[in-house]
C-alpha cells in the first residue's frame, strides 16, 4: 500500500500558466521525491499598464512517502 501526501505551492511565470506549473513541479522536486501528479487548483494573473505582467498558479502536488 502506498502512502501519498499532498502539498500546496504557489508559483508564477512571465510566459504562461503552463510554465508556472512546470516551475512549481521543478522547485518542489528539489526537496520532494516520488512526485506522482500535479493539480492546478487556481489560476490568476497580475496586470501592469493594461497588460498581463505574470501568470500565477496555485497547485497541489501529490507524492509518495517512503
């Protein structure tokens, strides 16, 4: 039987929500092993001068505990 844990991470990117999600997984992978999945809980963007300045995601990352 596998034991799974879920953590919540906020990340941002100037490119896209997809890039922000990838950054969240890469950053989590530096200290968390056995990542199984990522769930994008929320998406938002900040605006500067009437343009999107950056894309933000709130993700849940699931990983297996040894």
